[in-house]
């Protein structure tokens, strides 16, 4: 098969890894307790983000990172790390695609760019 033929070969001094594609929702999460959050503006503080998500479990850390959209508008995103993956999953189920207080939450497991 082409996968077997190319897997482990080298190109420009780098070893190539070729695997079957696995959709994101079927992949094992390397850090299942860390979630990615977006849909809010810079008006939301890190403390407010932490308070909003604390109802789902104990949070070990959280951070908001500012970002600008193509039109210059605030498009912040952040990460919330729970102490357990169960808490993270509950938060994802409860808030993903939910609108509240002018926020359209996008809440998903955090995936590294390589994942």
C-alpha cells in the first residue's frame, strides 16, 4: 500500500510518518483536561472566565489571549485547564455553541497544531 511504501522513508533529511487519517472527534486527546475557548471579547477578564467554568469542576489554570479579527475587532480566545478530564468534558457538553450574555461560546478539547 502507499502508506507502507512511504512510512519511514526520508525526504530532505527528515523521516516521513504516513498514517491513516483519523477525524478529530475520534482521536485520543493528549491532554483531555485542557479545553480551548473562544467567542468572547476582551471585556471578559480571566477571573470571569475562571468563575464561569468553575461550576464544572476545579480549575488548575486559565488564560485569555487577545487577538484581532480581520476587521480589527476583538476576537479573544483562551484555555481552561481542569484538574480532571471529566470536568473538561462536562464543560464542553454544557457550553459548546451555547449563547449567553452576548457570548456565543465555542468550547472544545485543546488540540496541538500537530494533533
